[in-house]
């Protein structure tokens, strides 16, 4: 359904099965990364918020972020939310976001069926962010480098992150 809306063309199963990561990157960037203004969020918060956006939509991801930083929870990330995310320590925002996300999942009717997977995804997202932050302390020359890398990791997935880390280290 999202792919059909994105391309303006039908999306039967054979088309969906043939898609590559490069095919879907523009959709993920537009519908998820840009929808939560991830480029304006602190490193780590950007990945976590965009990841939940994929899972629960931009409004829910935004509301949980706004609650995590004490902003008005209207589901629209604007200048006040962005400022609030930068005014608090990233570790605090990430912890609050992680717990808010977990609380959202646990309230869903089908948590008993899908909850383990959702909770695992939430935990793995936080672990990925922590590993990227540690790697960025050793590797990147600027916040811009680390943020660009976080964006690439989000678009390509966790496994590709290791390959990209090696390439970036070689480039330095």
C-alpha cells in the first residue's frame, strides 16, 4: 500500500518481492526520516524516532518524542520540539523515548502476540545507537559526519552499518 502510494503504480506481490534496498531508500527517507524531521534531531534520537515512525507512523513517533522531552504532545515536530530535544542530555531523551515506546507497545491489544518482537526491536535500536555513539567518538571528525552516518545506517539497516563503518574508517 505504501509502495503503491509512493510510486503511483500498483504493487502486486511480485513487484514487492523484487524491490531492493536502493529501490525503497527514497520512500524511507521521505515517509519516515523526513516525516519526523530526523535531520534536525540529536544524533541517536534521530534513528530511534525514525525507526518507530516505520513501525507506528509519524504522529505516534512524534507524540512519544514530545512526551520524552516535555514538549506539547500534538504529534507535529516543530521548532519547540526540536529545541526541547537539544536542551536535554541525549542519553536522557533516548532513555525516555525507549520507555515511552515500550509503554506504547505494551498497551496494544496484540502485544501478547507481537510484543516480544516489538520489544526486541526497541532494545536493538537503543543498542545500535549506543554502539554508533561509541564508534563516532573514535571515528568521526564532526557531528555532521556522525549524523550523516546515522542516516545511512537507518536507510540501510544494522548489518550494513558495520560495512559502512569500515569504509568510513578507511576513508579517514
